[in-house]
C-alpha cells in the first residue's frame, strides 16, 4: 500500500465574526461563495443531496457577522490514488508497522498572536531580515516580560469520537498555561477561536470574534495613531499549525494503533471577506505559485534550465541542496510554452473591470481599467491565435480588424501579412494589435515606481498610465520605494506569450456552463493541491503594505517545507507523545501529554531553519487589523520622480511646480470605496460610500474597531436575471451591497 497521509488545504483561512455561535464554511475555490452548515459544521445540501447550499445571509438575526470556518481533511496518497483522495472513517490504513481500519482522527491546533511582541512594520524593511536597530512594538516592555505580549492559548486536542469541540481560550482546559492580555478597551480578548470536528471527521477551525483593545488607560485613550503600529493594542487574529493523528483498530493485535500525518497544515485568521466573489488582481495563490516556480522548481515545464524543456528536470522541492544547485544554473521561462486563453489569460484580464463596481466615483483612477464597451477587450477576438487562412479570408478579416484598431495608433503596424503556408494560404494574425496594446499597458519588472513611460526611449504607451494602477508595497516612504503594484513574473510571462501569439483557444476545454463574463468560480477541487490553491484564491496576494490577511512573508521560500506547506517548528506543531508511544499505551494517554510542551514558551525571534511557530505569519500585520484595513482605501502617490515618494520643495519653486501626484486605490476587492445599495426599501439602488460614517483617518480607525461588523457584504445582485448580468455590457448594479447593520445589533 505504501500510503502517505497529508492534510489539505495546506494553508486554511478562518475569518472573524462577532456572532457568538453562527458560522459557515469557507469557500474552497476562488470566487465561490461560502457554504451553509449546521452547528457541527456539516455542510447543507440542496434537495437532490448533491449541491452544497451557498450562503445567502452573512449575518445573524441581530445583524452580527458570522464567522468563517477553515475546514481541514486528511488525504491519503498510495499506489492506487497517486493524486490522493479524502480519507474516511472505515477506510483501511497503515503505518508504524501496523495495518487496520480508521476509527477516528485526532486533531491538534495551536494558534497564537505575536503582533504586539514583534518589530514595527515599516513597509519593505525586514523582508530580507531586520537590522539590529529596527524598532520594536511596545519597546517599553523589556526582557522576559516581552513574552507576555504574545497571546498564546496553548494547543488544543479534539477528535471525531468523544471530544468534538474545544476553544482556544484563556482557560487552558485545565492542562496548559495560557497568556492573554487584559483588561482591554474597548473590547477584551478571551480566546483566539474554536475547534469543531464534523460527522466526516474533518476539522473546522473558527477564528476570533473581532475583538481589539488597548491596555493603555487615561486621558486620550483608547487612541490609534498609526495604520500599522499602535503600542498597547492587541487583536484576536492569529495563526498556527494543524496536526492530525489517525486512530486505527488493528485486527491483528485487536488494539488501537496510531499514525501521524506527514506534516502539519497551517491555519490563519483574517478579517471578513466582504466581497467574496471578486478576485484581487494578484491572489495569494498566484503570488505563492510565482515564487514556487522560480525558487522551488515547482513547474520545470514552464521555468527551468536553459534548453531543458524537452526533458524537464525533476527536482525534489524538499531537498535544499538540489534546489540550491538548480537555482545557480542558467534559468529561463520556456520560450515555446503555450498558455490557454481562458484558463490562463482571460482569468487575469477579466478582473480589473470588476473593480469598477467597488470604486464607482474614482473614474480617473479606474481608467483604463474600464471594459464595458469591450471593443478591443472582446474575449472572442482576444482568444483567437494566429491561424492558417486562405489569402482571400485573411485579407477580409484583416481589413475588418484594421478599422476596429484605428484608434490604437502605431499598433496597427502589428497587422502585417504572415508568411506563406502553402498555395493560396498564409498565416494570419489579425488580432495581434489588440493583444500588444493591452500587453504594453502592463507595468513590467523594475517599473514599480513608474506612473507612465512618457518621454522615454523605451516608451510604449506614453499617454497612458501603466497597469495595474494600484498602490504597491511601499508608496509611502523613500526607503525601498515600490509605488505601484505589478503582476507577478509568472503572470507577465503568460501574458507575453499570449501577446506574441503563442497560445491556444481552450474554450472547448472549459467546464460545462463556462461563461467568459463569469469565469469564477471554477469547478470544485478534486485533488489536494487544487484544494490548497482554491482556498488561497481569495487571500490578497499584493500589495503588501502590510497587506490583507497576511503579508510579504508568504513570498519567502525559507518558510516552506514543500510548495504550499509551511515548514513547522516540530516542538510546537506535533503531539507531545509520539504515535509509537501512544500505540504502546493503546490510547490510554493523559490529555496533558497530547497538548503542548509546557516547559517551552513561544519565541520572540525568527528561526526559519528550525521552522515556524504559532503566530509567526500574522505577526507582521497591522495591530490592530482595523487600522490598516480602514486606511488602505486610497493612497496619494507622488509620481514626480521614480525614486522618491516624498519630495521636500522648500525654497525650490521649480521643483514645486513640477510635483505631481495620483490618487491610487489599494485593494478594493477587500476594502471597497463605493457600492450600489438599496436603502430604505427603495427599488432602485443608489451609490453610497461603503464605509459610511467611518473616515479614512486615525479617528476612523478607532471607529472601525467597534463598527467593522456593521459594514455591508457585496455580492452578485440576486435581483438581476443571469441574462442581464453576464453580457458584454453588464448593468451598473451587477454587484450590490447587502446586510448593512447600522442601527441593529449590539456588536457583541
């Protein structure tokens, strides 16, 4: 059998909610809605028993936001199922020299929050290591007392038989010592989440309730002064490892035996997904895959050694020496790789248009994202690769396209007659001007600080801003500036191949019912790796300043033991008693022997060689999260000079006259600006500011701490028939805000 057991997704995302008990299951593919479930996390299905029921209400009867559960499942990989399959109670299993039947799964989870104990976030400083003099958060807390800045509920154990619920709270279940701050204002923190095992032995991890507060008292408190660093403050986000132990009944010895999965998974808690169906320009899946391809030999058919693509290398991503040797060779993108238009290209090009529904009044900043009139943005044309045509057919279509592309200026030069392909035939590529125009709009590597290519020898589109026109990793300071977002190198490579005509039309390979104007969500994941990728499709993959749910630490290859799987510090991620020792006791194991290393405290430093500990992913993020979430709406970026975000013009009128800035969006698919809503029972929706009454200032940050749960969710308008939504010119109210909670509920 030679079975291996793994937990998927390798990284799961739970989301905050202030409803005491109500929750739903997080989506497992990008752009999908969450799934309704019962109180034990069992998904609800339609009457046919096949289709999961998607969430229609994101809030409970009192207007409080439901939490989103991250769901984990053990998969088995063996000779019969090399791509893996979900493991179920009653399945045969083996391990540790034993064979038997799976009778239960024990789960161990240890989440923590290290934000208050970590370094101050200062844009890109620290991504490649912190300098010795980099300031800490809460610097007045020194020595051993700094460990008290870590929120650590310790590990908890649940199983699929007798102990199906647990809380990551300050009680410690009587077996572990916990560390919690308090009391806090305005809201104290008593737990980081809850654990539930459903009827299929899958684990559900629920995060906190969105409580944030400060220990500081006295005049002027509570107070928030900075988007990322606020001494005295704590929040109830967090992250940590998820481990599973399989319990088998061995017929041979008539006893219980235990087998551990290969490596832990990881869970992190983020804020609510207020716009669940619209994807970011770069998702976390895309940001991570780009890094895995270039740093961990994840896909050597697309990126690898020069001249190796006819027989791509097979590199073990868990072998650091093999990877080091591979990375030192001459590496390149496969010049003959052909992406599929709808799977690889349109899925990127489609997204910016959706942002218009979230930024309805920033017309200048949206341009040229707008696609409503289609024209040169018509997927039916953009998906047509070069082809062999008769001379007469080629002449006819090229003449037609020439009129459509007259407004593209010199791009008409790409409309040239292709080489002969036999008597009376030639290769024709009439749509290349459209493709090249769109590709040349893109911001390429080393152009993160350029607004447009005006007046330069390498100017492509001198009169238009480069895309994406979104804020980058550092549009704030003059140290390591990175003003604007750019696509990943993998995304840019795929788009370059497409622009050059090296692609194919894969419409016939898309799932049944595929609609180019509704490309998401895709089909439900059928493999563990597809599940890994699908869950990460709704986590922000850039810009990281510090980002959304998690930041630039995710693009560091040192934190992974294999693609998509975090390298854990085994001291804090495995059961204290080994599976072999537990087998010898046949299950008679005291709870404290399963829980944690009570003689060890979480580290205040990084040790990537040894692995990550609970809290090591989210500690880089804003504290409290509401501050950055509120202020990262728009950013005024100085576009006068590439290398400087801040210019000091005192006594220099010429410099002052030259100064230019641009009001730039951050990540509207997470924090919308405006949205269509039906208010006061009106039939027609109206445009409103999404965070109505919450200013994008430090004062607004404090209000966001208490009012984040009142904000609306933005969903595909249920009142519009599908025939009106998914057309070339969709209606202005294709997406609409629902369940705004002002005037309802108590927020607790």
